[in-house]
């Protein structure tokens, strides 16, 4: 039986001091939901420390239950002025508590402070993730692509419209 999770996990930006937490939660996310990510456990196990540290740059976000990471998310600039949301994941017992919204808030606020647009890719079959992104305000662009090279999983591109004004 799962332990009861506390009501108030901490959602914050990651720092270089969080390297081990980030590695642990990222590898767990890839093992839990390999069909949701453009990377694989095998690929990331081969990362150097420098490659791992590069992923800790803002807007990398951790969800912490005490000293343990139970979720994550982040983004990176895919082209000038556009941040792609990546690595969104929560342990199953932490889902449905509004934490993905808190992670997205940090990533989106970070991007908007820099006048960046925000996009993401979501797998067609990821109904819960798609619904969460739609509730947040993301809309489909009509662009699609394979999840990763050689994958039969199709992802749809979504964009978060700029606020009016």
C-alpha cells in the first residue's frame, strides 16, 4: 500500500546542487513512462556529469517531498524566443493534486519574463497529460512528429497563446 503523501510538497527551480535528485527522478520518470519522452533510460544513463548539469539550468523544476524528488519538469530554448516544455512527470501517487500546474507555472513564468513563447509536444495516447495541458491553456498547432527516431508514437505540438495585451 502506498504511503500517504503530505499535502504540501515543495515545487521549486533546481540548482546544480540538485544533481543527484535530478538524475534519480529523471531516470525513474523514463522507466515509468518510456512512451512519454523523447529520450530513454539507456541514453541518459550514458550522460556525462556535464550533460546532466546542463539539464539543471533554469527553468528546470523539481517537486520535492522532503528530501526526495517526486516530480519534475523543465524547458529549453528550441529556437530564438521559443521555450519547449520537457520532462514533465510526477510519481503516480502524486498525480491529480495540481502539481503539474505548479511546475508549468514556474516554467511558463520564466519563459514569459524573457518574452519567450511556450510550446510542448504530447503523445497522442497521453490522455491525462493532454487534458492537463488543455486546461492550462495550451492549444494544438496541427504539427505532429514521432516521439523519437524510430518510434511509432505520434506527438502533437501545442502552444500556449500569449496573454492579451
